[in-house]
């Protein structure tokens, strides 16, 4: 009988199995201790490490304020927002670039092969495939549920009127910050306050379900800005500049139409210009400049309107006064002359100083400011004229208009120790040796025409807050007694006379209907060489004038940079542009005629 | 009493003799006396089911994150895993019911299939996302050839060593150690070099080596093996840049967080941020794209993030219990072959578990090894279930005899066993239950 309890002959070592089992027990104990260390003792460290990866902070962009104009009582937006989407890929997650490229091209068009490179690019987790997708397209991309594709919304400015007031408006760069023009100057008001979202997210940044760490602050939208611009005048002004840019063979045209009684800009334009919707494709960044406010030039004889105003104001001259013009003055050893066509030395009056644009006449006015009845320039006159230019007419400093990059220009200091200060200041009397912007010129003359109040020129009519509150931008007086109220009415006929003189001189386009008053002044300015002195064959043409019925309603300024048309730059480059603008204003019914 | 027992034994003997599993494998009458079919160890099923359910629960809870990062529907992973579990259950019971002797006889067929599958995997063009020749794809089905290879090698090695033991040639270098070494080198070359799967190579080498060790291969040989393995591993790491990078990453994890150490860093962050009690079942953040292979190799880290120290320690305990049950079954296995099979399965499962968890908690380098029964993935689940089926079958025939057992105490145990109701709650009549009550009694 077999012994049922005999030892098994199994020779596989149970002791060795137990050694392995014991080893496993030891390993499991080590693992448990390690888990205790990682999860309990070092919990703070690892939970912080997790949060620093997982907790992401996002700015929620505030929607940018609109830019609007008033048109027959209604508010019409000229700059709107549209949310567009950037399509990007996380290439390591793109499994089949060919298939994905095909899917993308079915949604947004384009050749599939053009997307493959961006989809399969190595060494990056963010590769932009296409820009400016619509919301519909973005949703279609999301429906693909491809973990390697994502879209990112961003507000883009939309310009329903194309290049209307482009340089005045400026644009919003791809960081969402206003650049140039109003967008830059009013960026704080337009931008609003971005909100914030702090959330635990997936690795691709998609916020996960609400947790304790998630916090959200709502964004505050920006204010809407209602401009002073008259959209009709603005459009027509731009057409005129585009046309006259060619006819005068100009290198740059700028013009402003302003209401002298409150500083409201009705139109402001430059040519050449650009379409702000395509600012990114503009290669010449100088097209972004609003030259009407950021390009000071030596204005030339248009300055004589201000010289006359100052001289009239202090009683140095009288509107109907005559004087003997020697046709040249020698100042600091330098000849100041008139042009031969003006007839040489003879008796002249204030009207003919402006109509013939006599530099000797302007110099004579400065002499009268120095010492009435004499023909010398002294420190007294220089100080008075400097004071008028800088403090009364506010030349050589920014006006504070709501524009980016406004320039200040330059007025020479009244440094009486300068041996050639007399010549320097004689030059400023007829607009040389001093540089000012078109806006500074027109704002200064506005203060003379309106009776002596310098209003800060402005483009903003009102701000409308997100809650709908309207903040009216009241006219801001920067200088109350620029000149006496009597000076304007004295200057107006003198400037009307200039227009008539040109009409009689054969400039038939200066013929305006008799129930309107139109006055003006040409300027042909020598252009300074960068190396010193002046070019003798390159000129800038300028023009300043007004148009109205019983009284001037708008002032118009034109700067024509280096027109190549033959003849004096002011008469042939600036004046016809002014005439076109005034004819347009009258013909389109923007001007109330005399009653 | 004695007679009754004897009668019982006699009855069982006939059953055992008729059992094809051991027919002809034993010549010793005393031995046969102890071979009787009894209740299998149901704890195996319970513990494996707990692990499978844990894995499925984690996969279910992170399926929105998986869907988000991989672009499939939310239920995709859960459905696939349920299908894998169903297949695994079928495989388990089929394996358990096919007599062990038949498995033993068909090792050549299995090896043939495994070699064929490996060759097919190497020959097939690779998926650009997993640029390693590891997968056999048949239509929509695919499996990793190496799992079949491990299974076939397990049966081959158990048979090989059992024969050597029976013939007494276990100490014969030419007949035992030499062929084993050749197999290891060939497998090492094919799996580690051609399939770039150093992790699985490690599992195979450790499994074969330890099977040889418990079979009684002299320690000197084992040391020679160990030296060769260490050298081979060293060469494999030095020769491939990505393995060098992984080792470098393992040695300096914090400095490589953004590059090669990304997964290692993210896994320990997941584990650590779970804290003592965990973030909760639905609150894993690391699964949302931070931790690669969240459903697969990294599932332990996600589990630890969700359930904290308490949960992960419990999971370790479940694995420990499973290993304990398998080890016990191995100790009681009726013959060398089945003992080697059980021990081989224990090594296979425990080594993969240790490599996987060790990597997740920053104690071992990352190896691309799944966590048995928990990780997502059909091949691994099905093959572990198959191997557990073998263990389950063997658990039916376990004796309580060990070489160190006193005969009388053994008899006492056998007879007592039939009357002690509390030992029969689960599994075998000879089950001491958790905690080894039987041992304390005999001590």
C-alpha cells in the first residue's frame, strides 16, 4: 500500500520561490513607503508643481469701442469689430497631415498642399495655418475634433468705408493696440479693460469644469467715439486730393476743413493714403502718417496772415495804411527782396502786401512792431512777434488733437544775442525759418477769424460709454485773447481781396458765387536743404483760406509737398486744391450763403 | 477516521488518475495519492476582477479627456476595454479547461505561432505614431506579438526545466544552462534590437532566469547569467540614443522635465498631487493631455491622482494578495512542470507590475510596460487572463505537501480540512485562507 503521506519528489525549490515572494513583499513595502513620501510628505510640492502646469491665466479681451460719425442726426459707425479666428496646429498631434489638409481646405478653401508644411512642421507645438477665419469656419474646424487643430478668436477692425479717413483713424495692430491716428491717441478709451480667467485647463489650454481655482473677471468694453468729421465732406475731400495730387504732380497733399468757432475738424485727409483693413500689407510705413498733424514744414507766405493779425492787434499797422516799399531790405547783410513781377520799389498798402505776397511788406510789419514809423527790426519787435507766434498762435507746439505722433514744429527762440536774429525773425514774418503743421496754422488763424479765442482743434464730438452714457466733448479754450475781436473783421476783407486779385490775375478757378465770402492766402515756401541753406528749385505750396456766407463758416488749409507743376507752388500747387475744396463745399450745400 | 480518509483519497485518486492533466506524468503512487481534483482558488478570479474593474473605472472616468486628446468618441475606450475583458474571460476559462498536459505537449506549436507572429510584426509596415515593429494587425484586430512569445516561452521553459529535473541533468551546463542562454540571447536580440522592446526583453530574461533558478540551476550559473544579462542591458542602453536619454532622464528627472523627462515628471506630479485622499474619481487633470499614455502605461499615476495614497496603497495590497495567492498555488503545485508554470506566471505578472509602478513613482526608468489587468489594451489583458487560466487550473490539483512538511501534520491538515467550514469559503479545500491560519496552527 502506498504511503499517502510520503514527501513529494518535486525538486523545484519552494525555498527559492519564497525568496522571490519575500523580495516581492519587500518591493511592495518600498513602493508603499515611496507612495507615502510622494503623496503625503511631498504633497505640497507636487500639488504646486501640478498647479503651475495646469492653472493658466487668460486675458479675456474687452471688445474695442467703435468709431462713429453723426450723419443727419444718426450715428453711423465707420470702424466696427469683427471676431475672426486664427487656425493653428499642434503638429505632433496631427496624425495624417494629408487628410487633415484636405479637411481644412474643404472648410476654408485653398490648396490642401499649401497647408501640409504647417501641419507637419517639427519642433513646435504652435504653427499658424490660416488667419482671419469666420466664426462659421471656426465652428466647422472645431467639429473635426482633431486634437492637433485649434482656433483662437481675435477682434479685428472692419472698415465699411474703405480708406475713409484712414490716416486720421489709424489701425489696431495684431497685439490689439491702437497705432497711429485716433486708435493710438484714444487707445485707453477705446480699448476698455480686459477681463481675466484663471482656470485649470487641459494641456492645450481648454478650461476644465469649474474648480476652486477657477476665477473670472468680466471685461469692460471700450467707449464708442463719435467724431466731428462730416463723412460727406471727408469723402469728397479725399477725392479732390487724389485728383489734384496728379494734376499738381505733388509728392504729398494734406488738407483740413475746420469749424473756427469750436475747433471741430470737419474733414482731414492726406494723399497718398491706404486702406487700414490691409495695414499689414502696407510696405511704406510713411503712408500711416497723418501728415496734416505730424509733418511740419516752413509754411511760406500763408504766415503773413498771422503777421498781419499780430501787427493789427498791437496797432503797429492799420488795415488801410500805405508805406513805401524799397523792393529790398538789407538785414544782417542779407538782401530781402520781392519778385520782379511785383513792379519794384513803389508805394504799397496792407492789401497789396497780402495780394502780391510781398516779403518786404511782411518784414516792414515786423519793423512796425519793433518801432512804429521806423524801418528797423529791434529786440522789442522780435520779442512781441515771438510772443505772438508761441503764446498767442501756439505755434511750435502740439495742439493736443486726438492723434498719434502729433508733431510740434519749430519756432526760433528770441535769442537777442544771436548776431543774425534780425534776419532770422524777418524770415519768420513771411513763413521761412519757422516750421509748423497744417493743423497749427489753421487752428491759429481760426482764433483770429472767430474773434480771438483759440480752441483746441478736436476730432471727437462725444464719447459713449458701454452703459450708454454720452460724454460730450465740449470745445476746449486754450487761449482766450489771441487777438482783439476787431482784428478778424479787419483781416477777412484783406484775405477776400487776395482771392479777387488772383481771379483778376487770370486764375479763373478762383471765381466763387457772389453770395458766399471766400478769402485766402497762398504760400510758396522754399525747402531747406538738410545741409543748410535752401534749394532754389524745390518748393512746397500752401494755402490757407475761409469760406462762408455772412461770416466765414469753415477754414481750409492745404499743404502741397513739392508740387512739380510749373509756376509758384502756392498759386499753382496749393491754390487750385483750395479752390476745388471750396467749390465742393459750396456746390454740395455745406455752406450757408449770405442772406 | 483513517479509513474514511483513505477511502476519500482512493476515490480522489481515481478522479485524479482519470484527469488528463496529470495522466502519465507521475509514476510515484504516493504522489498520485495526493493528486486530486478539488475546488480551484476562486480568489484568483476575485482579485483579477478587482484589478480589471479598477482599470475599467479609471478608463471610463478619463474617457472624456482621452476623447479630447485623441479625437475619438467618449465611449470608444470603455467599449474596447469591455470587449477585451469579455475576450479575456473567455480565454481564461478556455485555458483553464484545456488540460495542462495538452498545453505542455503543444509548446512547439505555440512557439511556432509566436515566432510567426514576431516575424509578421517585424515584416509589417509600422504605424507612424508607434514606430516599433511590435504589432500584428489582422484587419481591425491587432495584438502585440511579444505577449504571445512570452506565453509560449513560459510553457517551453517549464517543460524544458521539468524534463531536465526529471532526468537529473539540471546541473549539466551543456544540456540546461547553455540552451537557455542561447534562447535568451536570440530573444534578446529579436525583441530588444529588432522590436526595440527592452522592457519585454527584460521580462522574458528575468522570467526564464528565475524559472531556472527555482528549478535548481546552480547559483554559479545564475551569476554567469546575471553578468551576461547586465552586460547585454548595458550594451542595449549604450547603443541606442533614446535609451541613453531615458536613463539620463531617470537619473536627473527634474532637469529634463520639458524634454526627455516629460513623462517621468508628469507621472510623479500626477501621483504626488493626488495627496492622501486623492482628487476624486472625476477630477483627474493630468489625464487631460499632460501625462502621456494616461490610459495605458501611466494608468497607475492617474489612479494615484484620483484616489491618493489610500487608494494606491490599497491597489498595491490587491496586487500583493494576487501574488501571494499565485505563490501559494505554486508551492502546492503537484509537479515540477505545473510549479514552474505557476512560478513563471508569477514572475511575468509581478515583474511587469513592479516595472510599471516603479516607473510611475520615480523609482525605476520608464520602460513602456503596461500594468497587468489595469492598463487599457486588449493584448495584455487577454494574455494575462490566459496565463491566469493556467494557474487557476493548477490550483485545482494543489497538494499541501512541501518538502519541509511533517507527514503527520500533513495528514492532520488533509483530514482536518474536510471538516473546517471556515476554510471553504473560498477556493480549495486545502486553502489556509488569507493570513495563513494553517501555518500558525502548525507552528
